[in-house]
C-alpha cells in the first residue's frame, strides 16, 4: 500500500493511476485503509473552482451517451472532465457490472478525461457510499468539471442533490408517461431538465415534452431560479452548447451562495458520517451471538423491532 506522500506525489505528477488507487482506498472498508484515506484527504488541498454536476434520469434515457457527448464537447474546449459513474449493486450476488468505460469508449480514451465506475454497494440515493470523497479527490487532482452519474431515478435518487452544485435530470420524449413515473421530490430539487433523443422522428415529441415539463416545473417551483428545460441529441451533438451555457447561468445565479450551498452539504455529510460511525461502533460492541439471537426473535415475530433495539442498547449499558 502506498503512503500519503506517494499518493500526493502521484497527484502532482498527474498520474491517473494514483487517482484511481486513491479512490479505491477511500472506498475500502478496512480500518487501516480508512485511516490512511482520511490522512490523504487532509493532505490534499485544492483551491480550484470545480463545477460539480449531478446527472440522473429514467432507465433507458441515455445517461452514458449524453455524458460521453457532453464530456467530449467540454474536453474539446480545453476543460478537464472527471466522470464518477455509479452502477447498481445486485441485491442477490452483491456484484456490479461496472461497464461505464465500455459505454463511453471515446471519452475513456480522452487524455483530458477520467472515468471511474463505482458500485453503489446497496446504498440508497443513486450514489456510492464514498462518492463525496471521490469528488474531493478529483478536485484535488485538478479537474474542471466533475459529472456524477447516478444509477437511475427512484424514490431515494434525491441524495445526489446533496453532493453536487447543479442537479440535471435527463428525461426522454413521452411527457405523459414520464411525468406519472417521476417522483415529485426529484422535480422539486432539480436545477435543470434535459430532454434527450431530440432527433429524427422524436424531434417533435421532444419539443412537446419540453413544454409539458416546463409547465410542471412552473407549478412546482416558485423560487428565484426557474429550472430551464432544454432538448438535445447526444447522437447528433445538438443542444449540448446550450446546456453548458445554462450551467454557466446557474453558477452565475448562485454567485456567493455556492459556498453556502456546499457548507450546508458538508454539515449533512457530517450527520451521515456520524450515523455511519455509530452503526459501525454498535456492530463491534454487540456480541455476534446476542445479535443473531435478537435477529431470530424479530424475524419470527416474537420480539418487536423497537423493543429489540432497546434491549441491545441496554446490553451495551
């Protein structure tokens, strides 16, 4: 295992392998790795004004295709782009496909880009457990834009909004069906909506979908920033400059409020970290046989869950 000094040297040398290994380190659950990762995060400082953009969307909307076309456009402008793509973890086998590099072959070969697929590990919210740390590492490495691709829209997908500055939701033509399937909480958090596949026979349907989504957002969102609804074709490379321009307008709108937003996110991160640490501490303090005994009683219905928790906490006292 590398030392903190070796990791820092790798970052200074712009060694992407060092970045990949650093992300692997922060994703590790081994106690010695976690201690080293915390030292590394403390040693790596950045003052770069990185743009953190979350990209979510319904299954089949074309998130990977969009990100590849959008990211390639940005690197062509001289910007350095990191993509943190989260793959869903199987609840049966515990494995993930992690195929984002194969879905973004062109961007994966771009020297100004970095793609890191990570398993969600069963974590709710569409993001991996250590996505926050991975964002900090990519910022310390010097990327201009960090795109966080989530596993797909669901009830807990809103977690990505607490990680990024700008939350972009991708939707496809067919406004009626999509609007029925989208959770209201997501629409209340998005900063921008992009209708994909606006090409060929779908172009008119995409325009109609934009109109419907704009109406829905007009009803739901009354604050000063009204999320724009834009259409694009990742295949024909149309609409992408307009999306980047809208991102710029959003950051201009945030202004000094950007730091306030990130400050609030750090506090939320602290609360989550405390809960996680307490859960880890709890599992190490309660004896395995006792925990298994209580689990069986709960499973068979002989002990209410609330009482089971009280009993376990009492055993610690």
